[in-house]
């Protein structure tokens, strides 16, 4: 049974650091003995981003977990994708012994906001288990550091990372992929592949037992294969999802190949259905798949007709 990431008092981890460069939280597993005997209300002081934080252990009753706690908005893990299949490494242990390692979060009014521990939170909800959280006075920098600690232990998917990269490109880097790549310490190619993967409909990602089963390379390939054929992709994903509901388990490689096959089929259908229609001199419409291209020759089409079309399109906009 894999244990979730926790913070030891001493040994620092280079994987999770705050913006100050000071280790945000340290290596996995060395705090297990220290918190194992803790009960509700017990306290412990731990360093986060180089600053000591006093944590109080809270135990949330199983029937209150979904109401009393929520996941911090800065956590990049997509909660809708935390299904029983995606949590199959945690569920058996929760059912047998309950939650062994506490999550980390902060108190916000009447709710506990979880930084590290969203997978344990959902597992507690699905298994009707009590949820243990170490609650401390944490700022956003420390919350972000704790999120990254958990994500380093159980990496988020290319789809989830791509969503975060896309937000950063829009809000912080003005679309500059090179600047973001330098800030993240990874290549432009990885950034681009993850962002393209994040453009896939969530119906597609939900087909996989865990979103991490779809790599950035494969995700980008799917995205490019269905440019202009998004409706065909969603229809195929819905068809495969129906098969899942009927109990037919599909391997990730098979799902990927079936989706690509749907793209090729959409291309063949598009070519078969492609045709052209003329609406008098200078007015031609070309139909190809889900697209209609209208060509108007100003020297042959009356100006009032063009204005009427522009008025209709303006209303649509």
C-alpha cells in the first residue's frame, strides 16, 4: 500500500520548494511514526517554506467530509477525475485500516481548505471513512508548496499540468511559451504537448482509469488528429463510455487506438459527404463534414444580399 506524502521535521526535499528557494517540505515517510499516535486536537510544529507552522490534527466525521472540507483552488488535480479506478491504490487501505497519513490544509471560515490530500479526501468520501487533516496557519505560497509535494509523490497527468500551463500562459506570461518553460525548468516541447492535451474534452480523459494513462505525446496526437472534427471525438468518447458502463473494461492503448480510428473514419466520411452548391451567379457554398464555406463574388452578388447575410451573422455573434 502506497503512503501519501508527508512532511518530516528535518530532511529537506529538493522536489518541493517555495519561491524563496527554501525547501517547502521534505521527503516522504519520515513523519509516519510521529503522527501515527496523534489524536484529534494534538499539535505538531513543522517547517514549510522555511517557516515553522503549528499544525493541529482535526478528524472529520465520514458523513461531514464533503461538506466541511474543500480542495484549495490552486491544486491542479482535477477532482472530477478522482474515480474509484483512479484511487484504487488508496481504497483498499482505507477500507481495511482507515486513513493512515493526514492531509494538510488551513481553516477558512467554517471550512478546511486542503492543499496536500485531495486524493485522500475523495477516498474518504467514497469509502465513508473519517478524514484526518493537519490544519495550520498557511499562506498561499505554503499551500502551493504543499500541493506540489503531493503532486511530486503521485504526479498529476499531462492533461492536468496542461490546464495549469494554459492558465499561466494567459494570466502571467502573455502567451510566451519560452518564458514559462524557463520558469518551470522544462522544455518548450513539454509545455506545448501538455497544453494541447488539456484541450481535449474531459469526456475523453474520463475514458481512462487514471488521467495519467494518457501521455502528453499521445494527448497531443489526439488533439491534432481531431482539429475540426471535435464533434466526432466527443461522439466516439460517449460511445466508449457507454461500453464502460456496461462493464466492458478497455485498456488505455486500445482506447487511444479506437479514438484515432474514429478520426480516420471522420476523414473518410467528410470526403464522401463533401459537395458544392451554387445559389446563382457568384454565390457558392462548399459542404465538407461539419464545415460550410460560403464564397460570394461582389461583382455578381447584389450588395443588399451581402448586407442581409452580415446582419444574420451579427445576430448569431
